[in-house]
């Protein structure tokens, strides 16, 4: 990055990840400052501001606080989802931004430490410099659907202050003033800068796998049962088998497809049509589900819900030695009626211990925005994510077949089946009663 006469380089001055949407050669940025990058009824950095489509958005780390660890939204020391870089990036992406730069207040020496809570691998910037990034072909559907990932850059304090034409002290003052006022204060005017991100591009092809079971009297409405079948593959000569994360979900979807097909053959077929959807590219930024929601086989307005399975075969540390459990996300985000249906199906048929830890808006992992259902949810389609959580082998080469607990996987898949059965056969579909997340 070249700001005025000063030049800043990665990884000592910034870390960049996500799709390389900026040109590979040195090119001028089109910067616009958007405060903390937050959009809520209580606090909105985008209200009354310029359109960010195609522009390079610059935001501050975290969310408004009083400088002593007390946050504006919670009134306590508990931060919200808006402290997450991923949440800021998701909003900027949906608004059509080309890139997002997150300015930290850190000194260069503290920069590495501050990036760890954002994403563990940021402690090793070479990971992002060597790992390939997959993004959709610009000529296919990007004009219809915002990109799954935008280029996201995290800077240290001096670089961030230079980009905003200010000082570290003024950045801190902006933070405190935003807390005191309860709304965005007068912002900074970004400085023109240029960025060079050398990269090699090559075209690769992947495929979503779809299987449609036609319904009876309500066949014009669709229920989606999904999972992603991709994983991390081979990295630095290490094979990531992905038995749970990437394997257990598709296995469950195929089992559910066989069960519903057998029911139809026996004359008990579902009233609504069911699409069994195996997404590709989830690990690269929910690309497969993004493509599907941009090109649905049934209109999204006719899609009742997406039941998305993302890991069913393991036990995390919090539930070791306890009765079978399952984490659910999203059931109450858009429809209390869907949540009640899900709970009733569990009480009547599965009797699992349902855990909503990862569904909390202030949950630090922000898993709600990191699974394929999110592309349905942001288009107003109800959804539930089923997962066993972040066990010790999550995203590690040790996630192999020998550790899958097939008895638990079966019990958990049974809950998805009976929830799907209710959604596919009841007279009325659950109503959407909340805005898109």
C-alpha cells in the first residue's frame, strides 16, 4: 500500500485475506470511511452516507465503547457481533463494496497479537500469502449476487491513521465520542492511496450436486436440505480428510434422501417438494450456496426453509461424557414459529439436548454467518444449522473417519428428518416474522 510518499508492506504492516477483487498491478483505491461499519436501528454508520458499491470501504476495529471496556450496545463489558471482522465484511459485501480495510489502534509490535482473536491463522500471515483463494467468475453471476468474500485488510495503527489522514490519538477520540453521543460522530476523510496485490489467476470449475424429490399437492413449494461436501484438501503436503467437517453432512443428506424416497414409494411422499443440495466451495466463502441462491431451481419466495447440516459426527469438549446433544443456529432468527416446530420435533422424536450457544448474537465465533444457510437467510428464507460444534479436530488433519461416532450421527440426522417431515407436510409454512439478518 502506498499512502502519499509512504509505502507499507504485508505482513508487517497489514494482513489481507478473501478474494483478490483489487487489481494485481498497482492501482488507485476509491476509499470511503464508514465508521465502525455497523448498521442497526440503534447505531448506523451507513445512514446518510455515500453509496459504497464498487468502492473500498475503511472501518474501525470493534464497536463503540467508553475506552474502559464498556460497550455501547450491551452497556457492559460484553461485545456484540459487530466486533467481528466477518460481520463487518458481510455487510460491506451485501452493499457491493469492492474491499474492506479494518483499522486497528495497535502499534506495529502489538499488531500480530491483536489479529489473533479475529482469526487464529492471522497469527501466521504467510498462511494467507501462500493459500489459494477461490472466488466466483466475474462474468457469471456477480452482477446479480454480491461476492461471497471481498478482500479484507487488517492494518496496524500507524497505517490506519495514515489512510484516514489522522493520528492514533484521534482514532481513540472517535471511539469514545461515538460512545458518548450514541451515534456516529463526524468522520475522517480518507487519503488517496494505491495498492498492489500481485497474484496469479487460473480458472477452476466445481459443481453443486442437486437431487429433487417432487411433492404432491404442495409441490410448488420447496424445502431444502443441504450440506457442503468440500473441505480443505491438501495443504503444504498435509491431507485434511474432513470426515466430520465435509463428510458427515453429505452422508446425512443422502440418508435423508433415501428415507424420503422410500416414503414416497410407499405412498407417503412429502406434500412439498424437497431439494437435497450438496454445496461446493463452503470453505472458500459459502460460494456454492451463494451460487444456488443466485440461481435457484425454485423461486426463493417459494422456498419454505433450508435445513443445513454442518458436522454431525463428533462430540466437543463441552459435552464429553454427557447425553447426546446438538447445536442449533438460526431457528429463531427469522421465525419463532420455525423454532417452536423444531423444538416440538425434538421432544416428540429425537430427545436430544439442544444447545443454542452458537446462536447467541454476541457469540464470539459468529458461526451463524459462516455456514451455507446464511445465503438463504440473507434472502429472507428461514433456516436452521445443525452442528456438533468446534471439537479439537475441527479444521485439522486429524479429522478422520476413525473418530466418527456413527450412533450419534444417526440420532442427530433423525432430528433433521422429523423436522423436515413436519415442514414438508403441514398445511401452512412457517411465517417469516423478522427482517433479514
